[in-house]
């Protein structure tokens, strides 16, 4: 097991990544919280509970009270939060209660937001069960829900007391979800960790075969990168923006396809390919480096095909949530293992990067 510290001005906590954490979760949580409160809630989805609920329950002397959120972005809403809060009140929840978010990024984001506003804030623990949630969404304190107008438009920063990433639970994750989540680790490597890039390059077969040691290595390195960035820039006023590498065109793809055709990681995979091309054109990366990274991305694919127009994608980048006062911010890789944020990327440059990406999509049928 590996322990990674997140240390921000508002919170300090550990992320534990390893095998068989679920079996001993109850006592591990007690080590973090002291004696468990009278009411411990676990927010999960019916699917995850059916697969892993028993394993989680068995590790507690008194099993937590289960609350359910159906799978899917359409349930990541304020009305779900209200329903869950009412259920907590009815079950005797109070300011001393503890919430455990046990699921993928959706459960984590909704659970974190519920904990942030329930009785003006209660503590919570993240038990992420998807690869993406383990390496990305459970770490860093961003919580929130969607509005019909867009994703994650309501939310707050509320850090968990601890995160337990059990690699074993990834055993039931679909191949597609695993590969999409791995794009976040590829991203972590390209922007800040050359050694992770090398490892993922050399050990792709083991990682994709879910070899526990290989997974632990990749997951821990990815978490370490995110924890380090978040610890230096908790509220995304500078450095944390690099985590949005691949997101300019990635988000545009998600938006144009109405979040239906691609998983988030897949859209980011294509977005990274476009950003690498832009970096190559600007000379912040050599052609050889950009090609090598592109090959790495494809080795964790296949990425779904894109039947889209570059002009439409560029237009969609105008509404990127990362833009501030109309200025378009773009994360540009600077070689392998480093990245910076620029705000002078022109529409022509984006168009040309999008064209390149779409040509790649035609050349790499899924
Ligand atoms: N807060 C953040 O910093 C942050 C960062 C990135 C993404 N996110 C959010 O995360 C969400 C996406 O998260 P996600 O990719 O985990 O998707 P998800 O939560 O929808 O989970 C994906 C699917 O996998 C299933 N699943 C989960 N764990 C499983 C397991 N162990 N075995 C089998 N099936 C399992 C779920 O039931 C679901 O159907 C988005 O809403 C996104 O906005 C948040």
C-alpha cells in the first residue's frame, strides 16, 4: 500500500492506494476519525453495492446506513442532493455524522457536495471504485453537481478526511472504463512525470491486464502528481490549471456529442492528441516527442471514432468553463513531463490542431 499526503491551506489528509483495503476499511477509517460517530452513511449506486457492498459492510462492527444514487450523469443533480439529505435527516443524521462516498466520480462528486452542505458541512471519506475516480476525482476537494446548462456548474471545495483507493475493486470495472480512466494517468505523466510516462510505455500490457503491482504503481504515481499540484494550488489560481491538459478540445468533443458518445477519458485522449499537435506546431515539443506521446495514448485506446467538424469544435471551445472573462486558456505540453498554461492560442491554431485530431480519428478506427 502507498500513502500519499495532500496538504493544502484548508486541509491535510492522506490518500491510501493498495490491494485489499475494503476488508479492513472500518478500522482504517476509525484510525482517521477516532471513534466512529453514531450515524455513518455510505452513498453508493445499486450496481456498486451489489458487487462490493458486502465486502465494505463486513469491515464495520455496525454497518453504515446505505444511501443510493442511480448511475449516470443525469442523476448528478441538486434534486438528488436534496433527496439524499432528506433521507439522512429521516435516518437521524446530524452535524456529527460521517458520510462515505463509495463509487465512481459521480458518487464522489455528489457525496462530496452533499457532505459540504449538509448542516453546513460534515466530514466525508472517499472510497473511489473507478480508475478515473481513484487517480483523479476523489483527490483535490472539488465537489459538485450538474445543471441543465452544463456540467459541474454548482459545487464547492470540500476535501475528504481520507481517500482509500482499493485496487481490487477495479477487477469488476469494464475494459472500456479502465482504458478511459488510464487516459488520466497518461495525462499525469505528460504534464508532470516523465518516469510515469516511461513506466506506462514499457508496462502497458501488465497495466491493461490489471496486474495489481503495475496498477498500484500507475495509480500511486498519478495520485502523487495530482496531490502535489493541488497542495501547491488548491483553488486553481495557477498551477492546478495544468490538470486541464487535453480538456479544451476534449470538452468541446463532449459538448458537441452531448456527453453521450464518449467517456470523459476518451474525449480527453483525443483532446491530448490535439494539444500535442499544437505543441509540436509551436515548437514546445519535438515531432518525435509528440509522436511518441500520441503512440502512448493509442496504446491505451482504442479511442472511439469522431464524426465531427473542426469548425464546430472550435466554436464549442468558446464556452469552456476554464475561460475567464473571455480569455481562452490552453494547457501546452513543454516536452515530456512538463506543461504550462498560455492564453494566446488563436482559433486558427485550434482549428488546425482539431483537423489533425480528426484525421487521426479517421486513421485509427476503433
Ligand atoms: N471532482 C473532480 O475533481 C473530478 C475530476 C474528474 C472527473 N470528475 C467527475 O467524475 C465523473 C465521472 O466519474 P467516473 O468516470 O468514475 O464515472 P461514473 O461515476 O459514472 O462511473 C462509471 C461507471 O462505472 C460503474 N462502476 C463504478 N465502479 C465500478 C466497479 N468497481 N466495478 C464495476 N462498475 C463500476 C458505475 O456504476 C458507472 O456505471 C464525472 O461526473 C466528472 O465530472 C470529477
